[in-house]
C-alpha cells in the first residue's frame, strides 16, 4: 500500500511533499510527543499528530516515515510545509479526530 492508496481510501488532503506520494506504507504511529516518535516510530509508518511545526518534519525525515497526517482540520505552518517539500515527506490532513483516524488506519493497513 502506498501513501496515495491511504489518501484515496481515507479521503485525505495533501498539503505538501507530493514527490513522496508513492512511498510504501508499512504501519502507523500516533503521537504528539516528538521524543516518543523518535524512540518508537518505524520506517514506513504513517504518523498521525496534531503538531504543525517544522520540528515534526525533522523527526519524520530522521525516522523515514512514509507521511505525516494532521488531524482535526489542522493546517501545517509555512516552515513545516517548506520542509515537507524539501524532504519529499508528504504532509496530509483530515477533519477526523485522532481516535477515528487511528482506527481507520489500522483497519486499512492491517488487512
């Protein structure tokens, strides 16, 4: 499954990092604590968060996540978007609450 497949299945918005839409998704991770993501997320995960700043992209790049999904209708800060495009890590968005997104992602990825 690719990031594009996740976008289509969940009706997500694409804010940036379009060059990374063909990345392979192998799992998911949900956290708003950057140090938690640094210690526990895996390469290929889709990371759901409500954090919208540049440091998210630094962690996303370091952990080689497939994409970042912003929940609750949040939009990325300009510097986050700029970093997303530079690193080719997609930043996506949804109106869903984190709990709903996590459940739907789990059902989609763990098939």
